[in-house]
C-alpha cells in the first residue's frame, strides 16, 4: 500500500483513539472479505473434478498436451500463447499432474494478490491515508470477483502474468532499464502490449521504451532459434496468433476484430476496417494516456493504454481483459451524484455477464454481446476523466441534503450520510438498478421452480397452495371461488378486470416514478427507496415460499379468466410465460405495487381528487387479482406487509419524508461534509467551489502530506 505516511498512528490521524479503533475494525473487515473471496475461489477450483478445471493448462502441459507432442505447437490451434510462452511453459511438463494443478492455482492466487497490492500502491495523488490503507484489500476483492480472474483460475491461464509485469515495470522497477525489461517480457508473452513502448517514449522514459523493444526482440529471437517452425507458424501463418484458441467471432473475443466479425463483416473489408479502427483507437488512447501520465495519474494512463490493447488485439479473450477493471481508478463526473457512475459501470461489466445487465432482445444484442469491448473503448477514447488540476477532482460539487425532519426515535436516521437528498439521482444508475432487480428475480425464479414448470417445483408450490387455502378457510377468507365465478359470469366485468390485470401492473408504477423523477426528485427518492425494499422483501418470499396461485391449483375449480383453461404441468402466462415466475404468488407484487402507488399518490398529490384516484387503484387491483384467479386473499395481505416493511425500513434508515424545497423558502441544506448553510434557501445555493488559490484536496486529507512526493515518470 503506497503513498502512505509512515509516521504517526492511525488513531491520531482519524480523530482520536475511538475513531482509530473503528477504522482498524473496518480495515480488518475488508481484509477478512478479501481472504474469504480468495479461499472461496480456491475451493471452487479445487473442488471441481479434474477433467472440468484447468482445462487450458491440461491442454498445454498435461500428458496429452500440445507441449508434449512432437511437432508444431499450433497444429491443433489449442495453444494460444507465443512461441516464447511455449518455451517458458515447456519445463512444467515434467511436473506431476496433481501437484501442477495445486501449484498453478496457488501461484495464480498469489499473483492476483500481488497485482492488487501494486495497483493499490499506484493510486493517483492526492490520496488520503485512510484511502491508501483501505485500497489494497478492496483491490484484491474486486480482482477476485472479476470475470477475467475467475476465468483465469478456472482455465489455468497465464493472463495475470503480463498485466503484473507491466504494472511492476511502471510502478515498482527502480530504473528505466528495469522498467523496460518488465514490459518487454510482458510483450513477449502478449505482443499487443508493445503499445506500452510508445507510452514510455512519449512520457520521457525513452530508455525504458528502448529496453522494452530490445527485450521483446531478444525473447522472440530466442524462441525463433529454439522453435523455428512454431515461430513461423505463429508470426507468419497465424499473423501474431490470429485464429488460435477458438473462433474469432466468438462472444469470448472482446476485440474490435471479433465485434466486426459478429456484425457480419468479413474478408478484406473487415481487415481494412479493423486496422483503421485499431490505429485510430491506439492514437487517441495514447494521447489521452500521455496527458494523464503527465498529470500524475499513472495508473489511469496504464489502464487506458491497456484498454486500447484490448480493442486492437486480433483476439482478446475474457481472461485477458483485466485492463478494463484497472480503469475504475479514473474520476469522471463533476458532481458527487455522478462520481459513482463510471465505477459502477466498470464493476458491473467486469463482474456480471452481459445478460444480467441487458434484456435478451434483438435491440440490445449488439451491446450485450460487446459490453466489455464497449467499456474498453469508452475508457480509451471518450470518458472525460478529470485532471488533478480540476477543482472537482478532489472536491466534487457537493450533494445537498434536506433539513432534518424530527423523527419519533432519536436513532433515526442512524447516520448523517443517510439523510434525504434534494437533488435528482442519476438516471443511468436508476435504470441499472431496475435491471439488476429483475435479473435477481430471474435467478430466484430458476432457483425456486427450476424452469418454471418443473415437476418438483410445481409439487412444492401446490403443497404451499393447499396450506394457504386451509388457513383461509380457517379464517373464513376463502372467497376466491365465489369471486372468480361471479366475475366469470358477468362478461363486461370480466373483460374490464382482465384488461386491468394485464395493463396496469407495470404502467402505473412506472408512470408514478417518472412523474416524481421529473417533478419531485425529493419525493422520488423517498418513494423509490420504499419500493425497492418492498420488492426485495418480495423476492425473498418468492425464493423461500414458492406458491401456486388459485388458477394453477387442481381440484379447486378456479377459472383463469385472463389466459383460459390451464395445463397444470405447463401453465401459460401469455407472452410473459418465459419471463415470469409462475409460482410467485406470495406476496402479491400486483397488489403491493398498486398499494405503493396509492400511498404515494395520496401523500404527494396536490388535489383531493387525485388522492382519491390513487386510492382507487389498489382497490381495483385486489379485485382483479382475486376475481381472475391469479392470487389468494392472503397474497394481497403479504403484498401489503412488504410495502409496509419497505416504507418502515426507509423511515428507519433515512428518517421522515422531507418536504420539497420551495424557491424563496427558508429551508436550509447541508453539503456532503454535513455543514449547514443557513444563509440562503436551497433553491439559490450555488455549486461549491474551492477557495481561491487553494489546491485540490482529497476527502479526509490534504493534497500534499508531509514527506510525500507525487509520482512522476
């Protein structure tokens, strides 16, 4: 962990012994999380049968691996490394298979830990001591969660080594010559990393750039002398490895070449377009990287160059994409509310599959199939990372909070940072959160009922249905049969309730959220928080207690008025059959969301008739869900319970609902540092600006700590 002052104690730096003890607990907790993730990845790999793990390593150095076979390494196109890489791996063929698997996995984990430590040491200044001390465990945890590291551990790949060599060359080597040797060795294993040589040259490390080229040439010549036929095959026949390791248009190839092939381009046109785009991306990325390196953000400069390597490589497999994760250190966004957008994008792209972030629809397929490539291109060319000289680099425009509203309990809210925010939240983050909630719903659907129609899941859901029916009969609430047949016998009522059930479930909540977001941002945060907690509680209910609705209960005589008679083995939910959980009846989100809409409209609507209209919606919804045979009465009770819990948790965490500020009113606001501004109303508060002539400082620390020098090339 670098750039840390080595004098004094933590407690003295953070406000006394009590604050220091809390900080040490947080630090130990983060290291514990990192250790748990390391152990978990180790257990997952080693607990997998030997034939299903370390498959690439087995393909290379196993008893039947290509490194054992006499002849070319590239006869089967299974070996994707350079001839120099094959020469380095050749001695491993003498190791015992079991010992090699254990040793390779432990060695890779140690390399990942080293990579996290070096990355934490290279954070751009100014960095507070608190941030420096916490950076290492956070970096290691993020690396362990990332798709490239998980893929590398699973396959037994070598892709951590080139990344670590580049970082060691840029941040740990003592001189330019040693730096160039490290980068040159990395390029000998992955040729596209030669793009770092121009970065070294244009940032004043010309001896390092020369050493990079010389080291690469020596290693390549050594491999050519030892393996002349393989070297010819790799460099001439396959043109620096193109076409090795799988089809170039596979989704795993997140390079411009792979994307162009997936778009249907091929032949000379695709090659020319790939070379032109690759050259353009490289030039733009190098110009940006040089600028940020001279600005003192060396890790960001390295990450940008690495992202360009991902884009311009003929093949950039998933285990070679760690450069995108390193770009998380860039600061983009002048407002505090926008500062988290880029880190969230990077973390989601690097830890979740594309299907988790975008729906499986033709409109989103080009983006979903190229999420990591798009993130790499964005980091390399267009994301407006802030310069260290920008006032907002260390002190972004603060978030303003509403004046605290007295709560019934003294401990509400538990922390000042959880108070009601007056500004409108970032729309992108809101949409991403909605998508992730739906992805969680999909996973719970699969966990609770298999494919949604599985025999075991159906039997469990029907058993729970009988339990609910027995409870309702005991409480004299079993009105489902009567209500359903009454609705079915009145044609116009049946048509109206069917239409209401199908049309208003999503339309009304989304409309309420949109209106609040545009017109009442303070109320939007209050209402959205309650809805989010309520939906989360409902997802837990779907997972723990899958329940068949009345329409899917055999023997009850319930008629599905919306979709017609059902085959209980393969229930039909219309066009949403493959998107919805057939056994997510308890609690009823149909009624829960409708009740949430009614409460929100009744609270925020300015006119009485709007309030009354809002309260009619949950009444019509509960009539529709019971009359159409889609829910039990107790499902509606469960929906009301999760909504009440959602509002309750929101109250406990953030306190009472804040009144929306009015222009000219006397409401005061507080900035991100918690200092109240009583001088003017919130509507007139200007953007925060640092004092004239003051240097930008990091939160919790000065821009220049005693005895610390900013890193320069």
